[in-house]
C-alpha cells in the first residue's frame, strides 16, 4: 500500500471566491491548480484545511463521518484567518458530491477514503502582509487510505516538551499549515535525539496535544483530557471518543493535566494513554520521555480500554454497531 496521503483521485471539487462571491462548484483535474507566484497563501500562509473520512459498509453503502463537525471547524478556521467566509451548504455538497463520484473507489475497512477540504488565499499581492486576501479558492481532494495500523498497534514513544509550544497560542484551534510548519523542527529533533514518535507539547507543564492528534489519559474508569480552549485543535475524534466513553459508563473529565500529574499517574498499573485523531483513530502510547528519563505507561502495552474505545468507534464507522448519535451521512 502506498504511503498515507500520496494517492489522489484524479478529479476534485473546486470553487473560487471573487468579487465578494463564491463561484459555482466545478469538478476539475486534481493534478494541478494555477496561481500567481505572488498569491497571498504562498507568502502570508492564508491557508486552512480539514481531514475527514468516508467509509464503506458491508451492504455497499458509503458514509461520511461527522461531516458537520469538520465543516464547522473549516468555517471557523477560515474566519479566524480572515479568509473569505465559507458557505456551509456549498462545501458540504462539494464533499458529498465528490465522494459520490468516487464511491466505487472507497476502500473496504480497515481502509477508507480520506477527504481533504482546503481553503487558500489567492490574491496576487505581496503587499498584504497585514491585510487579508480578497480572493480565495477552496477545493476537496480525495485520497484512498489503508490501515494506518498495518504493522500492528505498537505503542508510541512521546517526548514531553515543557519549554516549546506547537504554535502561537492564539492559533491553536485553527487547522492551518503554519501550525504544522511551526511544530516540524522540534518533532524532527525529538525523533533523532530521543527516538520519539511524537512530541506531546506541554507549555509550562500544561499537557496539550501532539503535532497532529489530541491526547487522552485513561485511569481505570476515568478518561481525562484537556478542556477545550483556544490553544489547541478541537478534535472531532476527541469529542467522539469522550461520547463513547460516557456511553460505556466511564467518568469523563475535561480539565487541565500537569506533566507532574501525568508522570505520577502513568506509572500506576492500569493507567493508559492514547492519541486521538482522524488518521490515528485512538493510538496507544507506551512511553513518556521527560528530562532524559523514560516512563513506561502502565505495562507499556496497548491499553485494554484504549483498544475497546478504538473498536467501538471503528464499529460505528464501519457499520457494525448502531450509529445512535447520527454521526454518519449516507452518500451512496
Ligand atoms: C494538531 C491536531 N490536533 C488534533 C487533531 C485531531 O483532530 P481530529 O480528531 O478532528 O482529526 C489533529 C488532526 O487530525 C491535529 O492536526
């Protein structure tokens, strides 16, 4: 199977914002777009995107998971970046129609069709460092993906970083390219220096998130994760996992966690830690690295509750369990 995110469906849905209004949606080749080298996005990073998935059920039906949540976040990111306002109905239809067009290409579980709506500032102006782009383009790319876990659910090694931060605090809940660029250097350093898979950013001891996933701690019947604020990305998977945990009778605690508390709890038998995200679903964490010391989480193996929550979420996505929260939208 190709590397995640490197195979694309040949066409995409696209619309442009010019003269204060959105064009009709077009279906165009996904091989290339044309833009001026002075386009706002290339210089001042007026860009945001989303990541969601469509799943194939056993009866052949194709379903998109929690599209309303991703559309709301896309709209919010665009607004916070001062990009033109996104029309919910238009972007939702672009997503559903392009997935419908490639319904036959949606892989069977554990694969899925990854959907990447993108919004970029197109105005040719290198004088607008402190002004928004008057024009923009949004498009929806599709990429069939396989099982992220092809090699088995090997628990991750996370470096706890208390001095740096993933991105500027007021940018945290915006899903924008610049935030990933900001986290890349530290992540590469953590990989080469302590063989960490990811950094768990904990500015001033406040446990936040990794470069591309939210963090949850599980202690017996309790699931703990940072309460929503503007400093980090409000994951759709995070919200889904918390809902499923509550359905299972677990206590859901949305509150701040300090590095000190994390390390103290981690070493108790029965403690579990995991990353949540559209790509990762719920990925177990086996080790924390902090100030040159390694701390095994629980027994270092994938946690039982982590794997149960992961399975419950997958079962809904794959049509094997009842979708009682109406998270799936049928498209074909
Ligand atoms: C920084 C960051 N945090 C959290 C998440 C998880 O969000 P979601 O569950 O909506 O995929 C992502 C993306 O997937 C992310 O890039």
